[in-house]
C-alpha cells in the first residue's frame, strides 16, 4: 500500500510548493535571506524599515496568531477561496499594529482534506496579496494533508505575524486621558467574526441563497457581501504613527473583532476611563441591517457580536484629532469622530 492510497499525495504537495513560489517571493524584501523552500525562513534584523522609515535603537519583537473562523464555510459553499487568505493576514496584522508595531513577516498553516495544487494556489494568492498590503514578507508556512481529519474539499487555516516596535514607542493605552478623541475607521463588512450567527440567520432563518441580492446589500450578492475581505489598516496606521512620532499623540489603537466595539475598545483603556460614543456618527453597512432584520437580532446582541461598520479605532490627543482625520481621509480611509474618552467604565457609554 502507498501513502497516496491512504489519501496523502506527496507529489501534489511538491507541485503546490513549486506552484506558489512566485506568489511567495513577490512579498520578499532584501531582509529575507536564504533560498526558497528551506526548512525555515530567515529574516535579517537590520531594521531599516520601509513603512516607518526609521532605524530601531531598542527594538521589541511583537507576535500574534489568529484564524478566519467559519467564514471558511461560506467560501466552501461559494467555491471561492481566493480572498480568505487576505482575511487571514488581516486578522493578524491588524492586531499587531495596535501595539504600534510594524509587521515584518507572516507565516501560515493550512490543514486540508485533499491537497489540490490549483486550489492551494488560489488560497496562497490571497495570503500573498494580504502580505503585500501589509508590507510584510510571507516567510514560510505549512500545508498538512489530513484526509481522515477534514472533509475532502474543506480546510482550516491559521496565521502568525511577527513585527517590531521601538520600546519607547510602544502603544499600550496607558497614556489615554479623559477628553481624548475616538476616531473610528470603517470596516469592509463582517470582516472575519460572527459568522456562526450570520450564517444561521441568512441561510437558515431568511432562506437566502448565495446568488440572492437583498435590497440591504445595495446590488451585491449574498456571497459577495459575506466574502468581502477584511480591511487591512497597516499602511494607514503606520503613516499616522510616522507623521505624529510624539508618543503621546496616538494614545491607543484597537482592532474591532469578535465582541464588537464594546468587547475590544475597553481592552486598551486604563481603569477608571471609558469611551462615550455617538451611535449616529457612522453609517451601518447593509449586511448588518440584513442580519438584524432577518434574525431578528436585537441591537444589544448585534453590537456584542459584530463590528457594526467599525473595523479599527484610534484614540488620539484632542489637539491632533482634526489633522489626523484629514490625513486618514487622504489615505483612502472612511473615518469618523465617534466620541471621546470620559471617566467611568468598564462598559462603553452610548449617546
């Protein structure tokens, strides 16, 4: 008996590794050392960075890992897997930059039921695109074919991002003060959280198909809205940090993921402070209106599960709020002044 007869195709694995070579190498910078396909990736810590344009005197490495969750189920249903790789990178690097860190490199892990080289190329194309958006190198990864563990056409994925921040420029939220301004940056939709509830409502309760175009989605199909890639905020955040290098200008940053604004913004606020947010300060994307109506799902649960149109938050010194807002808009972000920091907590206040 052969390994292939047991369900694991070594030749397909070799074909995949060679097939993704160009997509991986296009993310390389001169700091990536060694040949493609080695046992481990090598990255030089000389630290003349492309985004922040600064040398690091006291560098601190920052690491995180995350996945895409059951958004993958929608990708399987739609037969479209070329964007979930962007989601994978986004979920990691958007966390990473909350510390003020600049992404350096990314690693991925794929566990698959059947290793189809052409399908794997589609997935890695998304990962590569996400790395290019983030200015980081796709340094390595692992693809494990496990036919007894996953269904034939299904897979799971995890990502790992490493970045660097100058020690004295670490952003922890410790400098946040009452009166600071909360700037909200738009999400591109669901991003990669809340799909357990979203799928149950849209497909089971509402009985919608992937090709349907409900009015709330303003011309998009259900598949297009649900597979919209997670927005990556790296370059905008790095540009703001580069422009306003004074440590106390950007006080805190939060990636709005599972748990919504109420579950994530308080994580970067000191004890005794909270945020008072004005709900009407930003528009709610149609996908959330659809879920709330079709569930029905009440407002409290919607805000507890989903990002509700806000994918990233910056807490900034009030004197710099207007120029930072203008710069974000110039960078192509949709952004709003959503509120301010006040005494209280730990729960957010709404008006």
